[in-house]
């Protein structure tokens, strides 16, 4: 598990050091540098293991040109990405126009051909596919746009998840656990069902109040989007790293809040999650979960980017559910997020 990352000269990030916890939240204004943190980490992981050199091309091929990804505002001559793990090992990557220097033993594998004991990087892109009625059957697990997750579900649905990921004890299968969380998050009695048809997999949902199955195309898009978040997290194991971009896509505010319960559950099981989100409902629920001792203060850190030219503001949540700085002083959340419409509402009083 990683405990911090330092990025210098990469895209909009000049010199940035961020703490990483079992659950790390990146939020802030659009195009301010949140995704750049994830991309920097993926660059480091790609160059750390030879098995990732080809498999990660599809997700970071746009980061191959140094002249494009260097921070032009500070005229960066090099990019340095350094991460430290919980055992205090340092892993670093240095890029410039001529050379790539790597000093890293990070063992995360992306889309391994055979899943073993090695830690895995699982990444769900913001530009992922939503509702799919038919998907290709593949040995791939995720895909650059999440296009293989329903195929993976079909292969794994009758297999038990690890004991530490079992929330509903009636059945330990992946299918049952996904159904449990679908109900909790969306408030529906729905079940994801898949069937292999030739070289494809048919995807549908069943709803308790309806007979037969329903095509994902005839349901709210949020069902397909959240199902993929559930699958990618529940197929993880201890030691894995999950990068999630906007997991709240197409979800109702109440469902967005309930999603925080799921993420806190996964992050408390030895699986590290880094989430990029714009969702105040998810963040508010996390504060409540810390207050309720469902996840510890030390296991959550938030980094807020006010503007592209400003530094991240790092926050913890104390035992009372209050936002604090890293020294434990209560600060409240930075302006420009929860208060975005406050002035408008006050004028209507």
C-alpha cells in the first residue's frame, strides 16, 4: 500500500506532495490537476514492471510524449514522480526529452494474464462505457473503458469472494454480493444477470416487481455504471490498488451517499482506493461514516484543488465528523465546493 506521492513538473502539477490513505479522495474544480495525480501514478506503475509496458498502453498512451506532458508554465526540463509505500520503500521515475530513469520495485500488475498473489492495479476510466446489452467475451478483466467487466462478472459470478469482502452472509458468491450492494446503493431489488451467447455475453437486470429480465438499455444508466464499480471493487484482493474516476456517474444523490458506505467497506479490507470525484453527497457521507466509526480517521484523506494554479488543500475527518487540516485543527471544507450555491439560496430568503 502506498502512503504518499510526490509529482514535479507533470502537466499542471509543479511540485505536489500528497498523503495517500486506504481511501483517498481527490476533488476540486474542473481541469485543475486531479486526474493528473492518477496519471502520474499510472506512469510510475507502468515503468515499474516490465509486464505493464504493453498492457498499460491503452490507458496512458497519450502520456508518451514528454514535450506534451511536461509543465510548460514552469518550463519543466524533467518530470519526477516518486511514491513511498507503507514499508518506507521509495519508488521513483524521472523523465526528460532524452531519457527515462526508473528506480522502482512497485509490483502492481495491470491486466495480468493470470491473476495470482501479486498486487494488481485496477482502473476505471471516467470515459467508460455505461449500459451494454451484449459485450464481447474476453480473457481481459477490465479494459480501457470498462468494456470487459460484464464478461468478467459472467466468468466469476458463481465464485466466492474472499471472506473479508463478504457483507451479505447468505451467499458468498460475487453475484450475490453485487446484488446486495446494488440494493443498498440504489434502493432497488435488482439483480445483474449475464449469459454467455457464442463469443459474447448478454447483460440484463431482473427487478423484483417485474417478470423476466430487463435490458440495461431500458433501465436508468446509473444501474450499469454502478454495477461496474461494484464488480471492479469486489474482484479485488488485499494489497490491490483501485483507481476510480467519478464512481458517482448517473446516480441519484441518495445513491451517491450510499456509495460512500461501499467504498469505505472496501478500503477497510486492505484494498487501497483512490477516487476522483465531484460529489458532495459522497464526501458528506464519508464524514458521517468516520463519525459513526465505520472507517477510521487515519484511513481517509481528502485533497481539494481550488484552481489549476493553486496547491491541493489536504484534509482529514476527525472523530466528530469535522474536516481538519493534517495537524488535526478543525478548518471546515475550503470555499467553492459545499457553498457553491449558498449565496443564491441566501438571496432567496
